[in-house]
C-alpha cells in the first residue's frame, strides 16, 4: 500500500509514478502540501484503459455474490479508516470536520444502497408469453471512465464506481487534479478490500489525461460530475460515438421560494444552510432566494441577512467549530468575488458583501445580494457562498423566476400553506423539489440529478444502476417442435423437385 501524499498512479494493480507533468496540491486551510507527484502521460492513460479492458473479460464473469462481497469489504475497510478519511477530505478540500465526516459516512453507506438498487432496478425478470418465455437481464457496459469532482472527492466518484463495479464493469478513475490525495487513498482501500488487479485503475492529471481516456476506442462509458462547461466539452468530444454511455451531473442555479411563512427564523436557517453549507460548494446549494415584494418577504430577507452576517468562517479545527471553512483555493475565492463585483456592476445591491478573510486567501465570508433590479441576470452557477435575492409580485412570477434558468437540479419551497406547496410543486422544473427542507443533501434511496444544463441519467443516486448496465431481452422455448418448415412457408410441397 502507498502513502497518499506520495503521488502515484494505479495501473493494472501496480502503483507507478506518473510520466507526465509534475504537480502538487496544497490545503486551502493553511497551505501545507497534501499531495505531490506527477500526472500520468497519455500513454499511461491508454495503458489504464487497456488494463481495464483486459480485466473486464474476467470481472464480468464474476458472480454477483463475489462482487457484493468486495463492495461490502470496501465499506468495512473505509469505516475502519473513517477518521483518517475525514481529516484528509477536510485538509484537501477545506471542509469542516462535520461536513467531511458526513461525506465519509455517505461513501460507506453507498455499498448497501447500491446493492439494493442493482437488485431492484437491474435484476432478472421473466414472464410467459404465447411465443415463449420472456426474460429481461442486464449486462455490464465495459471499461468505464469516472472523472471525479473536487467538492465531494470521495462520495461522488464512489457513487459511480460502486454501482459500476457491482454491474460487472471495470474502472479507470481520474480524480480531480485539485483533490488527488483522497482519490488515491480511496483506491488504496479498494485494493485492500481485495479488488482484483486492473478492475480499478487510477490516473492523475488534467484535461489531456481526461481526453486520452475519453478518446480510447475501448472506453464504453464516461461518468462525470463537475461544471457545465466541462460537461459540454465531453459531450462534444463524444459526438458520433453512440456506443459510449455518457452520464453527466453538472450543477445548478437552484431557487428557493419562501412564501407565507409562519416561522421566519426557521425559514432563514433553511435558506442559509441551503446557500452556504460546504462554503457554497455543493451542486445543490441554493443560489437564488425568491420572496414576495412586501413586508413578509422583507422579514425573510432581514432574517437571512442577519444570520449570514453572523456565520463563523474559520479553519475546520477551530474552537468553536465554524459553519464555513475555506473554499477550495485562492483562485476559486477570486472567481467568487469577481462574480460578486460583476453583479454589483450590473446593479445588484449588496446586503451582506462577501469578502476574503485575514485567515487566508481561500477564506471567503458569505454574501447576500439583492439582484431584483437587474433585468437580465446572468444564468450561471457561482460555485461559492453567494446568495441572490429576487423580489416578485405574486406566485405566478415566483414560478416564472424559479424556472428562468437553463439548469434544473434542485429547488425548494418554504411555506406554511399546504395549498401553496400543492400549487408550486408540479410547476417547478427540477430533478429535486423539496418542501421545508434544505436544497443541499439528497437521499441515497432516491434518484439524484436534474434536467437541462444540470445533466442527464440521474448520476450517482439510486438510479445509477440504470446507466451502468444495459438490458437484454430474451425470448426462448425449450425445443424446436414449434418451428414451421421454410418449405411450407414458401408454398412448395416437401416432395416437389424444384431444380
């Protein structure tokens, strides 16, 4: 087993140094080095797919029980290392310890959830027809490329890896180049759990490595979680390759509508949690709060801005524990503050202005901007702690505003009025629609994903079983007695000489 801060790639069961460009990562908390190594070369990326293709011929023949056993051993091994994984995620991403621990728990829980999903959604079913016995079974796709994100560097890629392995696929995993340490450590634990050589391969690097994996002719599927621009680039790259399954989870510009609320303080807590958990670096984070343009809406705004201004931003190990740690990097912080400046330049009114903190360049306090006066608001996902307030005249306008986006991942309604929920719920265009529950987080027992620019195929949720295997329909009879001779079908008598 390797040490995770010694950067190595896993090719056909062997840990090797990368032949590509050297790079290292530093913690956004205090700048210490979290990983040092070199990217894989394009030749090594090709070798990883070749190894996965070779291992596929054996792994696809393994029994369901054998695959289940490996997945369950991985969960057991990960649980034994839960504290270590929590600290590594926190150090590499900047998450609070509680946030990192919840990610580890979700990763561990994925084992049983994925087994249940496989059995329920892609098992074997049979039925008798007049023409014979109809059976529907499911088969794996083949060598699968998993491209991981930085914000959930363990749970989200594992949400692809686990169901893919259970279906009989083999994997080449490229962690985000911003979080290689946790991706590598997770692979080490899969090896410790007894996964055979070549079934899971790991390559580090950036766009060139990802492109080499995507372009390989043996690649059967590409599973990606990340930004919409990268997702669109992958989609374009696979144009003309209908043989490759592409599953994308690409984030959102998620709305919360707060309307007819009895408990304003509780509503504000839900909004703040939705907007700023994980320093706003969740794809399900609320980006827009829509309220009535009257005193009721103003009460919600006042409560949200007051709570936001009091949130503690500090190192994850600080005492008392902070609500927000740093964002992933100083560069990300600069982009977030640049987006805020751009909105203010367009006419937004800052109610609480986001700002970098003395603690370090990646520490950003949360911001709340009233963007009601901007007629043509940018439809983008600001991946950080910025919440936009929009005041509207009525419920019809609230729905129109909520759906005024190319994305469609998550939405929420905060209301004490059952009739308002009954009116709004079927009209909101999103894959996840909650009432009086934060937008962040999702049940592993439900589909996860969105529509439009938010992606396709419900990646990494319970329905992940659907896109890692393909259905096969078989019609069968036990003997040939029912076959009508071709000669009778042609009208020719059996004794007729037609030479």
